[in-house]
C-alpha cells in the first residue's frame, strides 16, 4: 500500500512538473518575444518542441517568430535563411498535426513573405500557393478568423494591383471580427493572434 | 505513514532540484563569437541562448550522460554526449553549414534558372518572357553568352560547336529529338511546351559526369513535381490554337495540353521568300502524370507530335528548285522515379523511349527514316554529410535506325544500324568549408557500334573570394558518337572528342550579377569525308580536329531601375576546325566572333502591361567563295535584330499578346550558296541564304480558368 502511494505521489509530481515545465517554458518564450528577444524566443520554442516530442504548437510558434521577423528585415540572406528555417519547423509541426488550419495559415504567411521579399523572383511561383493555402485553411475551419482576415488582406492586395476596388473584401473583415469574438480554445497557448491587425487591414475600407 | 510519505516527497523533489551548471563559449571557425545560438540538453527543457560574447550558462537537474546540442542558423549542429558534470567552460567551434546561403557554388560552365534565387542567373519566367523567343524555351537560352546566333537554324550552337553537340534531357533522361522536324534554312523550335517545366540548367561546358555523348553542351529540363492547382488554359494565336488542363487528386496529378498550328492563313497575308506549297502544319499533345509515394515521386511524361509541310527549296544548281515535302511523327515517353531509400541514400531512375518516323520526298526521291531510341538509367546518391556526397549510376542507350530511299534513278537503297552503348559514372562533391568546394567525377562509355571504350574525367573547383564573388575552374573530357548522317554509311570511326578548360568569375550583389567565363576547348577525332556531303561511297576518317577559345560575359541588373529588368551578354569566340569536307582548318559558317544580346523587360503598372525588347547582334558569318583561292576567308555582313513584345493583362486571367521579330526589318544574310560549276565568264554564281520573311508577327489571346482566379499565362509568353 505504502509502495503504491509512493509511486502514485511520484507520478503525480513528475507529471505536474512536466506540465508546468511546458507552461513555464511557453510563457517565458512569449515573454522573450514580447521583449523583442526574437532569437531567444525562437530558440526556446525550438527547445520546447524538441523536448515535447509530439506537440505541434512550439514548432508552430518557432516558425511564426522567424516569419514575423522577416517582415521588418531588408537583409536578403537573413530573410531567406529564416524562411527556410520556418519551413522546416512547419514541416515538423505538420507531422504531429495533419490538416491543421493554423499551420496552413502560417504556411500561407510564409509563402507571402517570399512574395513580399522579392515579387519578381517568387511572385509567379508562390502566389498561387498562398491562395491555395488560405482556401485550404478555410475549408478545414470555415470560421477561423485569421484565415478570413489574412486571406482578405491578400485578396485586397491583388485587387489593388488590378486596379479593382479592395473594398469588395470588407465584409470579410466584418466576418473575421465576429469570429474573433467567438474564438475560444481549451488548449493552452492555442493561436489567438491577429485581432490587433484588424484596424490595419480595415484601412483599405476607408 | 503520512510523515514517511512527506519525507519521500521532500527527498525526491530535492533530488530533482539538485542542479548542475553547464557553461561554455561558442565561436565560429575563425574565432568570432556566435550570439543567439540555441544550447540545450537533448530531450529536456534545460537550455539557453548564447550571449553577445558567445557565452552561455544554464542549470540542469539531469545527471550523468546527456547530449548537449548547439544549433544556429547556417551552421551545422554541434552535439556532445558526456557526463553533465564535465560540461563546464566548454570551448565550442561551430562548423558552417556548407549547404546554407552564401556558400560557394560549383557553377563553372552552367546557367541555372529556377527558384533558388542565389544560384540562378535566369528566373523561371525568363525562359518564356524573352522577346523574340515567342514561347520557345530554346529562344531564351540563345540570349545567353556562349551561344552563337544562327537564326536560320533555330537550334543551340554553343562555343564553336555545331547544333548536334548539344543534348537535351528531361528529368535526367535523354530527349532524342528535341527539335521539330524542319527543312534547310527554315528555323526549328523546341518540341516541348515550356509550361510543363520548372528548374532548368543550361551548361555551356564542363558539365557533370552524369551526362555524356555531347561535345559542347547539355540542357537539363525538369518537369514540375506538383502543380499548385487545377486549371484550364486556352490559347488562340494567329498561327494556331491550343488548350491545356491540370487535374489534382490526393496523391496524383495529371496535366495535358494540345496545340494545333497551321501557318497557311498567316502566309497568305505576310509574303514569304520561300515558295510554300503546303505551309507548316503541326499537331502536338503532351501529358504528365505524377504520383506521390510515401518516400518518392513518380513522373510519367508523354509527347506526341505530327508535322507536315511542303515547299520549293531553292538551289543555285537547279533553277526550278527542289520540291521538298516532309511528314514527321514523333512519340516520346519518359518515366522517372526519385525516392528516398533511407539512411541518406536516394535513388533516381527511369527510362525514356522515342519513336521518330520521317517521310521526306525530295523531287522524285522518297526517303523514309525510322529511328527508335531507348535510354535506361539508374543513379543512386549517398549523403555522407553535408560536406561529402557521392553519386554513381549506370545507363544503357539503345538506338535502331533504318532508312529506305526510293528513286527513279536507282533501286531502293536500304541502310540501317544499331547504336547501342553502355555508360557508368561516379561523381562526388566535397565541400572543404563554406569557401572551397570540389566536384570530381569520371564517366566510362562502351559503344558497341564503334567498338570503343572511353574513360572521361571531369573536375571542377570553386573558391569564394569574398561575400559577393567567387572564382571557379572546370576541366573535362567529352566523347560523342558521330551523327546519324554519317553512321548510316559507316561505323568504322572513333567517337569524336573534346576537352574543356573553363575559368569562371562570378559577382553577385543586391540583384546585380556579373559572370565572366574564359574557356579553351580542344576537338579531336572529328569526322572528315571527301565529298560535298556525306554519301554512301565517301571515304570517312576520324582525323579532324579543331579548337575554340573565347570569353563570355553576362551582366544582369534587376534593381537599379524600378520595374525594369535587363540582362546583356557578350561572347567572343575564336574557333577553327578541320572537319567534314574542309580542305584546311577554318572557322565554320555557324561560328561568329562577336555575339551580343540585350534583353529587357519593363512592367508598366498603369497599363497592366509587360513590354519586352531584345536586341541581337552577331558579327559576319564566314563563307567560302570558290572565286577566290583561299578557303572560307569571306564574311557576310553582321546580323542584327530588334524584337519586341507586349503582353497586356485584360483581367487577371486574360492576356492579350503581341510580338514582332526584327521590328526594323534589317536585311540579314546567313550564308551564300555557290554554283557547282562556273558560268560562261568563268565565275561561280551564288544565291543568298536569307530568312523566309524579315519579320514574324504573333497576336494571341491567352485565357486561364482556375480556382484562385489570379493565375495566368503571362509566364508562357
């Protein structure tokens, strides 16, 4: 009996320990990111991903850190190596979670990062991928606010290029706002970002 | 009981929190500290990032043997398995990842066009958006240095080599008849639709041991692995109609396209110098099927092409000319598989077959040619590390050619031969570091028809001289079996041989590229014969030789002027050869000393238009004037052509396209044909060999239907 209790207690302690390690780690990584310590954030997400083995979220976050970083960089070498690394992380994430709308959205953002970096070189090859990925994400989760918002932004860019009215996609933003409000998840650290970008995308509607 | 439990709890927790400090310092090979590297114990949460001085410290509750991993972008992972207690004040040197960006490239002799913007000199679009190329994938390569403008032929002439010295491969497998069948002095086009291909490599010399049977050059085309989306495309052009469709399923995809062209309506409007009896008509269809396996990809390509035309071929010796009629049917199939065998082994294997049937009627003579060819190949590759890779393989070529000639002047004349050969190759690439790399290979070929066995070494070396520049060197020996027109009369010959020496300088910085390559090429065992053209009763010998030397320059700038892309090529070529029926060593008619191409593309946003212009210049072509005693000492006037195109996007998926070649209507002369016998005054008369028409116009409408509603065919124009 004693033995059983000891073993049970031991198990409880180690499992709760593991839980907190994950939560502590993720919280700390997000903190690093918030404080502009991008590389430390990406490194920590990578460490968590490696330790967790079968969790797609830390890989997803590590990819996101690298992708977002490229939007503020002008250094071609840095951009390309970060995007390459991000793709590796997303590939890992995909092995643990198939048909995941969030990973698909992140992959669409990764492909749009290539187009933003050098449209001449990557526009023709990567633009159709971006479009296809957003459509796939919406097919998996029709009410995903990030898929709706960022797809609308992408389509607005295309409409502007063709001299068409980007306002045609404004109702999509309204839809995204609605779904952002409804959004909730039981999974800790589940992606919830994007709400703060509504105002920026909405500028196209004025 | 309770106290015991708490004691155990305290004990175990304390045990878990017994911490060990792990510390060290990370530098690169030259001793510069690396900041931001990820340092951790494998399988644990314990780790840290290195700081600005490369130092790291972290604590762990783990004990005994653990694996420390250090990872950083563009560097190889460092691993250390040891007792954590010993992981103190570690001095770690990270090795650069030689596969990362900014590494030296083994690129002597080759031009890559693909997505990888660093190694690529051309972008995928350039293959098809070059003015004057008119959707022919060969056309864009003719604007690269190292090629000679031979506009009446249409094929690739590389560095003093004739068009037969360049071979084309699709997915690593030989294409036996890459060009449409045509008549003398009527330019041909590539047989394949450009939009089935993605990455392309054009090598103007010193290429890999994987490829053989080409003295000068190889053009490597790769079909698309996985199409992005389903789509349907229509093409309506003033010279033809086409359509294509792509379907995707879970692990399969299929692309098909068909094109019918007929030049009759066009030639009724635009006058031609050639007397066409039946203008050029062709029907072609292609299909690519792809299947994704768990660890590999299967691609099956099939193309069928039917061409016919009839014209009067002018000839100075026959005032009424020759009535020349051609009907050609070509079937080409290619199946390739690339897969991962595990443990860093991979395999590329496949087969291609071609069946080519030509029926030619020249005046009263009927020539029926049947050519069947097969290529089988298997290549395996082992990646020992990022720094050392080895590939080797074996391939078999089978060729069966028969020709029947019927003429009222003589009995049916039948010739046939089987051209079979076996080759093996091995090649390894070695990256000593991010700056220095070497590729060394060897190829052995046994040709059963010629009963010859040849060993050809290939070496290339590259050294990165700075962040933006590198130099490279390549050497190689190349053998090629003589061409069909010779083999059908004799097989008592040696393979032709060439040796290449290349020296390359490459500068790349912020969208600007300068590439300079100097070369020397030596030819041996070229075929000689003693008649005006190869005949069944000619004497043949493998005693010809020659050389080609020159300098190729390429400059491209995508950034200096917004929305403008341009590149310019200059090639200097000095070549002489003693081959065919030459009386002495001389520069052949196709070789021009100076070649210049200037290609530009300008995107006009407000007009939604891509406007392109290409200017080609080639210095005079040598020809022989029998009225003088010196052989091949005359030169035609220089060749010039300004080509323009304009693609207008009516809507995202509808494109209107116009193109005009030789806008200025420059009167170009390629060569002269002299009479076999002198006229009454003792002079040899001549006739000029010129293009069939000075200009060529294309007007087309291209419409794409796809789910994303943005894809269009701009990239195929």
